[in-house]
């Protein structure tokens, strides 16, 4: 479309049933809710909605009947009747370099790291291997409706270049960084406090804020970083405001005991990160299964985000994270969902919602469809400090969305036919759905994955040429 001043604008539109959030379903009336209270009207449903997008952003969202007259001439909406359009999924914790190690049998976290993962990550010294995996990883995100992902790369700077390059080709919003680890792992994976700092700095200069790419300073976890490296990580964030920070915390009780022995002068695991100035908005701590109430309160008051990784916690037997404890009560913590590939067992945020609701049930709590979809979209964006950029169908935010198919499988179809409310359909999608239920994924208002026409995208031609 060309404006009166002669500028060319990319305008597109999508029509169909829409879901979005008016408020946080964990908080009563959007305010500070008490134990178990929730806002029953937080989820808004528009049975025939319209999303208008311009230059990558949403410019209007609402009822088709109301908005149709604002559609610029010549723009025909892609129409998805009988589907559900939601904000794209936000994966707040995953490891692209572990994609090919998913489902590796191990008895617990430390055995799994030592026997499988540290060897797998050493393969990423080969830049071509990194590029191939990064390409497959980005395709898999799109097939699963994930439009923003906070991902660990490997320790090697080339592995970060590979992921940012592949994400840029597709216009995916990837937040990643070189893993910092200067102790407690095989030599081939170790950097030093100063080389890790210099390499991260060069990567930030090269990639942070270029297109949709954002950099995350990435100390693996306290057991593999010396105090000097944790200080260097804090310095990087200080020097480059707007970068994020990702690490792991309190995933298993053995890990907590190890951190206590390595940092005896600190009061606990979270206090290590707190002491080195690593908490705050834009910091995402993966797992946090065994955080104490005081530690959760500290996350809340600093604006630190948590990534709940239910399929991973079940796979490794790490413990059961309580979303209820994290999200309700006087000190709510910004919380999203993480697939945690490769300890997690699915790229699908739908499957991840299912695991989260089963864990909640095991702890005697409720996690309904509104809670689950919130965690997988807006909640994830909040955990990353990106709620003004992604995670909701709202004018001004990035036009990233997913078109879900409630009839994707025979069983889903039968269950959806019985549904009385949109919440029933969403719950069935969460419990029974996976990549098959993702009909289409849009990035910046542009169709980036079409389940029913997978070969229509230029990026797929790489594969046809045998390069992927
Ligand atoms: N803790 C430290 N590194 C890792 C990792 O790669 N995966 C998981 N799940 N936990 C970790
Ligand atoms: Zn992880």
C-alpha cells in the first residue's frame, strides 16, 4: 500500500475467532488477589475478529463488523473461520544446542549433563553443524506456533551467530547468548571470565537490537561460573542496558547443596545471583522448583522472571514447581512457560501447558485454560520484560500470532464438537494439542508457517537443495 506521502507500507489483515487477555487471570480484578482468587473475565473472546497489521505491528484488533470499514482498499484478510487466533507462543527457556539430545535417558540432572549434554554441546565447535541445527530449531519453533524464544546457545560464539542468522532469515524474535562457564565442566567447554566477557561483548555489538534479535547474557548456572565470571556477567548487563540475562536456579535439591558448598558465604542459591547484581527485570531464571517463599518474594520485588519448565522437570524428576505459589498471593512473580529442550520433551507450548496443568493438579491446585494460555503468551513476555513488545493481541505490539485448529486430530475434533464455551476448546487444545494443532504462524503480520502448505516458504528451499 502507498500512503499520501508516497511511502510504501506493508499492510495485512487476518480474520477469525480471536482470544486475548483483558487482565491477568491470576489476579482478581487485575489487582493483588489473594490465595486462589482469580479474574474470571480476564480472557476476552471475539467470535469473528479482525487483526490489522502494518509494518510488522498490530494497528487494530476487534470485531470484524466494527473494523472492516477501516481496512485499507486492496487488503483482503486471510480468513480462518473455525479456528482460534491467539498471540504467538513465548518460550521462555530452551537450548537450541540440545535439540538432537532430546529424550536421552538419564537418572537425574547431573548425570544427564555429564553423560549426554556436555558431549552434545561440544559438537557446536563445528560452525556448519551449528548452522544446520539452528535452521532446524527455528523451523520447529514456527511449526509449533512459537514466535519468541529465549534460548541458550553453546559456549562457542559461532553457535550464537548461527542462531541469530537463521532467526533473522525467518524474522523470528530470538533472544540468545553465548553460554558462560569457566569451571565445573569438561575443558573443551570452558571459557575464562575475561574471554567470556570479551566474546559476549563482541556478540552484543554484532547482534543486539539488529532486526528482531536481542542478546541475553548467559551464565549457565552458579556451579559452572566463578565469582569473577558472575561479576563480568553483571558488568555486561550494566554496559548494555536492554540486554536480558538467562540462567538456571534451584532446579534440583542436589544442585542447591552444590551451590551452598561453592558459595558458603551466601545465604542461599538465589542470593548468589542477587549478590552479583544479576536479578531484576529482563532476568529469567529457569526452573526455580525449590525456591523458598523468601526467595520468591525477592524475585517479585526485583522484577525477576521465572520460567516454569514442566516437561523437563517431569523428565529429569527434578520436582514439582508450584505456579500457584509463584503467581498468587501478595508477592507474585513474573512467570512464563519454558520447553527446556532437550531436558524438556516437546517444542509445543500446548503440550507444555498440559504438563503444567497436570503438575498443578498433583499439587492440589487448578490451572485452567486461561491461566495456561496466559503463561504461554503474555506471562512469558512479562517474565522477559518484553510485555510492551510481544505476547498480546494489542495495537502497538508486534504482529506475531498463531492460528490454532480445534479439529486438528479426530479426537480433538470430537471433543471440540462437545465444547460449550471457548474455554473448553482452549483446554482441549492444551491437553490434546501439539504441533498438529498449529494451522499457521504469523511473524510481523506475515505468514511464516502454513501447516497445510509447508513448501511455500523460500527458507524451505534450502532444504530442497540438501543444505539443511
Ligand atoms: N542446569 C545447568 N545446565 C542445564 C541444562 O542444560 N539443562 C537443564 N535442564 N538444567 C541445567
Ligand atoms: Zn535449561
